[in-house]
């Protein structure tokens, strides 16, 4: 059984195609200036939203990036990693998770595709592009 090192969780994890993609994206995020200490990997919604007044689904988020403002951490980008071709079901999954997380940005990524989305208030829907912005770019847009 092959294992790969996860620099965020600081442990070795079993190699699977989706895990390899997740680890590749962690490295890309760090290269794009996302602070490693502001990343969470494979975290349960219940852990992210401990004080939620509603019952949360038993689901895990692949990667959640935070930003800090006045000493408080807020979700910035909710990322789902896929080992298969990204389709509408994948986009619906990340948008569904974000109903609870409320990050200003969402993304579904694979080794070949990027769908990076932001909520557009005017059309009341997500607008997606194939560009994954740097941490600095996103913080500037907040």
C-alpha cells in the first residue's frame, strides 16, 4: 500500500487517484500564496460549523481555505477535488456544501480541469471560470 505525505494534515495518507489530485492541489495552492496554516483538508462539515443551529449532513470538504480579518478566520474558498471528469453533479456538490460553509468562492478541480466560481448577486447564481486566482488576488477582491 503506497502512502503519500500530506503537508497540511502532517501525516501520510493512502495513495488513491483523488488523494493524489488533492495533494497536487495543496502544492498548487501553496505556490499561489495560500498560507498552509490557513488550509484544512478532508474536514467534516460538523467540525467546520460546530455551532450550527441545524442538523448538518455527514460530509467532508476536500480543501477549505481561510482568510483572517481582525483576528477571526473566515472561509475563503471551498474546493472539491475530483479524479473523474467534472460535470454538473460535481458543481452541484460544491455549491451544496457551500450553503453551509458560506465561502465567497468555490472550486471543483481535477488534474485537467478547473471550475472556479463566485456568487454573482445580479444573476443570483455562480459564475465559473477556468482560472484559479492567487490568495492575494482573492483577498484584494473581498
